[in-house]
């Protein structure tokens, strides 16, 4: 399906020039791969200094409560109740950023769009780009008022494991995996205990780090087009747990492609009985 929206990225300069617009809301989405050392680290970094007015969005809190698969999308009622209290609602222009190379800002961009938000962008280069452009930080937490958020769940960009299985069996959908090559091929272990490495049969690998320039900004449209090559037909992106899969979707949006993200991704697939696992380089 063609992607009809504008470029999903905005520059630090654009954000600076629009900070005072009454409909602009800024969201920090910093997230670190869970380790004992990273527990609570993202919020502490946010509290120490963030883009003025930014609220903090934690993907491990705003998530489904009835599954062991990490940070799955919650139902629309739960999602709406949480973002409403953050001052995020209908009619807002939303800009999402993080401080570690799109680690979760693309995920939050996708979540908001999956729930019906109409105008969501990602700050290209994240907090580093903001500071490099002379942007100031503040450590004072904003006090947003509740704002009505009308959820409209988008099945076109959210994919389940059974939809991915059907796409795999039909062979008419591009399934692209954002994990590092070693985990995709089965040569390197998965970081989550009890999850085997490998990939969905018939999928191909484009590691999410290859989407970025050295400074953390996303590569140009021309460079992304060369990286993805000829991607005709529908696209489903996947990764370890649905986070960097959204990076691929964000990059594809720059190419005018509307990709579906497999929410449960490899963690769900590889731990579900009867779902096939392939090793080797893939397609």
C-alpha cells in the first residue's frame, strides 16, 4: 500500500522553530535493552535533562499486561488512558525522540500511528542532533493536562504471528528482519534466555544499524533505496521484540512504503510451538 503521509522525520532545526506552537507535543522514548545495570536508567537520564516540555514514554509500561512477550501493544482503552494523561491527544502534532540512535523512538512513532494518531514524526538524530543544533535541555518535569485521545486501531500496520505465518507460507510478502546478522543466521545467541536464534523461513536481513549515518541520523532516501533494493509487494518487518522492526518501517516510510510490523517478533515466534525456524543467511 503506498504511504501517503509526509516524510516521517523532522530536523532539530524544524523542532526548534515549532516548539512554541500550541499543537506540538514532544515525547522522549529512550529505552535500553534490559540488564541489571539499565534498570530505570532511561527515566533517570530523562529526569536529568530533556528537551523542554517533553513527556516520557516508557514502552515497558505502556504495553499489554496479559502476556510474557515484552512490550506488546496494549488494547486501545489502556493505551488511550495512558497517553491522555501525558497530554497527548487528538489534533496534536507529535515529535518523538530518544538519546540512543532510534532505539525506541521509531517504536513509539509506530505505536502512536497504530492507535490512530494522525501526525507523528521522529526527530532525526535524536537528542544528539538537538544538542548539536544548540538546543537547550531542562530537568523540570512538565505538567500536562489531560487531553482526549480517540484510538483507531490500524490493522494494516500491526501484524500477528498467524498473519506472518500465512505470509510466509504464501511467499508473496517481503519479511525483513532488523536483528544483527549473527542472530538472524543462528550463529550468535539471542539476548533473551530460552529464545533460540535463527529466522522466519523466507525472510531477509537488513540490520537496523545499517539505516543510520555515523552521527545517528537516518541515511538519505537514495541510500535507503539502495540498501533495501527492489522491495515490491507488501512488507512485514520483524526483529527481536518489535522495537527495531519499527526502525525498518520508519525507513520504508521514507521510501513511500507502508510496512506492517510484527509486534511479537522473534521472541514470540521462536517460543511458540509449531512455528518454523530457519538458520543460515536467508534470502
